[in-house]
C-alpha cells in the first residue's frame, strides 16, 4: 500500500518549494481553514471540489510497477489563494496584484513538482457579496486534479494489541523480549564500560 497519496505529496512538495524559494504564505490543509479571514498571503488546500466530488476514475498508467496500478483517480482538490495589502486597503489594483503574484508562485511550485500529472479544471476570482462592499484583499479559487494511482495492494493494518517477540542470543545465552506497541524499551542491563 502506498505510504503517501498523490495529493498529500503535492501539498508537501508545494509547501517545501515555497520554503526553498523564500516565498511566504500560510498553507493550511483541510476543509475548515477556508472560512477564516485573510490576514496574510494564504493558500488553503481542500480535497475535492465545492460539490464534494472526489474526482473521476481513469485507466491505469505506467504498467509494470509493483504493486500494479488498477486505475488512476483524477483526484480533485481546491486551493483558495488569497492576499491583501494592509497599507492601502482601498486600492483594488494592489489587492489584485498581490493575489495574482501569489497565484503565479503557487502555479510554478505545482508545475515544478507535478509536471504531467496535474491539470487545472477551473480558476475563478472569489466575489464576496455586492460589488460595492469594501474588500479585505482578494482571492482566487482553483479547482485542479492530480493523478493518483489506485494500487493492487491490501490495506495494511496492525491491530492495536500487536506485540513483537524478539529473541536475542549472545554467547550461549538466549533471552526473549516481548514489546507491545508504544511501549518504552527496557533500561540497559549489565556493567557499563
């Protein structure tokens, strides 16, 4: 079973790319962060789209891998990219420019880390309320897909009461040690030298 899913890897890679480039932006992952007000450059990552769709299935890619791919999930994700210039909140041109530059940095990071495995399905400016309301920055909502392999592998799981029985032999003495999940190792015994 895969340890890391495609969307999880894309998120981690983009966050790492921003850090490597020195680009500052808060990047929370999950469904709740989107409702918070923008206070700084921010990119929220959410699985799925506004309707809750996971995505579409496509044929498997890259045969010959182990485990073999059974299919490819074109997994939907939504990013809300927002920024604001607190020095001139009435200047919509500045708000627009900061958000567009953050979008460009986000797209570059996604492109560099997922070339050929992602697509942008839709990008929209987020419009809040009536156009005559004062804005607090601007935001772009992007719905994209990332190709995620569905492997022919059993879901690995270990019961919580699993224990390991370890036999240790030295010279002509054999000791057996039983360790439960989450247990601390026993203190060392013998003469310190």
